[in-house]
C-alpha cells in the first residue's frame, strides 16, 4: 500500500492534468497582466498631459476642453503598440480559458 509505479497510466494522466492546469493558470495571469499593461500604456497619453487651463469658448462661458484637439490622438497609428499588447493578452486569456 502506498507504493505506485511512475509508469502507471493513472499517475501519468494525473500529472499531465496538473501540468496543463498550471500552464493555463500562467497563461491567464500573463494575459490579464498584458491587458492591464496595454490599457495603462494606452492611457498614458491622456494621463501624462498637464491639466487644461480654463479658457473662454466663442459661444461664451468657460471650458476645460483642450483647444483644437481632434480625434487624431485616438488613431491606430499612434496607439498600435498598446493595442498589440492588449490583443496578445486577449489571445493568452483565450488560450488559458480553453486549455
């Protein structure tokens, strides 16, 4: 009792399942970290700016909106590294979830 063979099919199956579960866990943790890191990298352009000065609008009143800022800062050409990191994290999450 208590002795087993390392070549026992049940033992081999059990150790295989543990290895697959550990790989899936690390894939999920790494994927989540990549997604969070990618989002932080994506937000650094907005978070790193100095706050806007209140200024007068042509219609009257004051606003904190920056002057003449179009939607170019949301473009893929400037944000592709962060989007690539987020996509890689999503792939790792999917891999870990289906393992």
